[in-house]
C-alpha cells in the first residue's frame, strides 16, 4: 500500500515531469521514458468506489483537464522527448494510466506526447485502455492490476491480453 501511495503522488522533476533540458527523455517502442513519465494515480479512485467514480457514466469528462493545459504540456513533452515532428496534431497528450482507470488527470508525471503513428501508437493503447476499463467495471479485473499493466509496460499487457 505504501508503494501504491508513493506511485499515486507521482514523480515530478523539470517542467513536464521529466528531467529539464531538450531531448532529456526517450520513447522506447511505444512506451514513455519511465524517468520522465512514471505515471501517477488519482487518490480519489479506489477499487471500493469504482461504481461512483470511473465506472459511473461520464466520470472522465468531469475530471479531464482542458486542452489549454494539456497542449502546453504536449509542446514541452515533444521537446523533452526530442521528437523531430513538432506538429501537435500528430500526438495525443496521453495519460499513461488512463483517467478511466483512475490515473491522475493533471499530473505531468502521468502525461506524455504519445505519437499517433508507429506500431504501438495512441490508437492501440486506447484499445487496451477500453478493454481494461470494461473488465474492471465488470468486476473481472482488479483496478490495481489494470493500472500496473498500463504504467509498467502497456505493450506487453496488450500482447498478453489480445484486446
């Protein structure tokens, strides 16, 4: 539980959640840099209250930050990750641990510029997130496990679960 609490707080260093300076972060085969984007949880969401929070229709919309906030982080993240493509429309400012699974909506430690292109892109991760969300809300998958699947290696989870 202590480890989960530490994870929930997140690790914020630099302006976006990673080390300061250009190209300080590296994306690896669709995964964000764990030092720059370790993920962060919303402490208001627990397994006990999923019916009142993440599994309640419309919940994500009530906590999702405005694009004025996420676009600023996206610009910073594209620079910090050293992406040569600087077009904002080519990225989703993605929550590593999805809001729909109790990821922090606003922590820079949970947000990173995820490319729309490549094998392990934003659409593929979105498919996994929805699959995990449905299972968590159906009671067939633990919230903590879904969060770990996303934060530690969502590509491996996708391969294992075949959503």
